C-alpha cells in the first residue's frame, strides 16, 4: 500500500490586505508543517491546534492536524478530522485529498470496505490520482483476503461445532447404551431371581408333599374299645401262665436229667 499522506502547505507570499488575524493562524500552520517535516508530530499537533484556536473550523488546520494524529497512530481521531474536512471544504482537490487520507486511515485499522469507499470518492473528484488508484486495488485485495480468512474461520468453526455435536451425540448414545445394558442386566437378574424363587417354592412344595405322603403311608394307631382291651389283657395273662408252666416243666426235666448223671 502507498501510505503517502497528503497535507496542505502555505507559501511565504501573502495577498496584501490580509488581516493580522488571518496571517497568525497561517504562521502557526507553517510552523506546524516544519515540525511535521522533521518528524516531530506531537509538536506539530500543538501548532495545528493553536491555529484552530485562532480560527476555529479552519479546514487547512483541521486537515494537517489529521495528518499529525495519523502519524501518531491515533486513527480514530484522524479519521474524524479528515471526514470533517471533506464535508466542510468546497475545493475539489482538498476534498479528494481528505478522502484519500481517510482511506489510508481505514486501511490502517483493517477496515477495508470503508477504505474502498473513501478511495472511490477521492477518485471521483480526482480521477488521475495514481496513489488513490493503487491503494484502491490494494484495499480490494486485502478485503478478499479478509473475507477468505473469515470464511475459512467460519468453516473451521462449523467443523469444530459439528465435531462437538457428533461427540456429544456419541456420548449420549454411549450413555443410553450403558443405561440400556444396565436395565437389561437388571431385568435378567430379576428373571433369574424369580425363576430361582419359583424353583425353590416348587422344591419346598415337593418336600412338604413327600412328608405328607410319608405321614399318610405310616400306619395309624387303631382305637380299641375298653372291652377289647380287657379281653386282650386276659389273653396275655393266660399266655403268660401257659408260658410259665412250660418253663417249669422244662426246668423239671433238666433237673431230673442232671441228677441221673450225678448218680451215675
């Protein structure tokens, strides 16, 4: 970019009859221009501001003050000053230079769209300005680069967002999968517990059934009457008498046999 800044000079010859008041602010501007040429932009700013104190709204002092502020990289204020000159000046060459410097101010802030518009306005007033043409093309080139860079950033941002969304969806799926697995495991365990309980209940029922069956198969004591019991008791007594008689007879025989053997 051609960063040439245009500013307004005043010759040393003045038209006769000009008031001392008018000569004073121009003198201040000349002193400011000398300081500007030497690179003392802050001191030049002071002189330009003095000239505006002498004559408020004087476009030449405003224009050169804008240059001093631009060199000090105070682009916000310099832009305001150049725009003010373009509005208040009736001279086409001054307006064209103001728009040109305004375009440079916008480019310094990477405001390429605004810079393009400022250069176009300058060229409408001064179509032969080579610097304005060059800077216009440069601003267009930088705008394309800026738009492409922004587009790439947006695409990367979209890709990152898509990746985040996919990762989020996958996490959600994994969580749902884990939850479903846990639910299924719980259902399976519940089924198993129910089956085990049914099996155990069946075993218990079978066991109770076997016990009842055994109890049913065992002979149950019969109930007898008192008379039958008396008869059975008398029968037992008779059997005991017969048994005792048999035993006595056997003992007698044994004694007789033993005695014979001794006698012998």
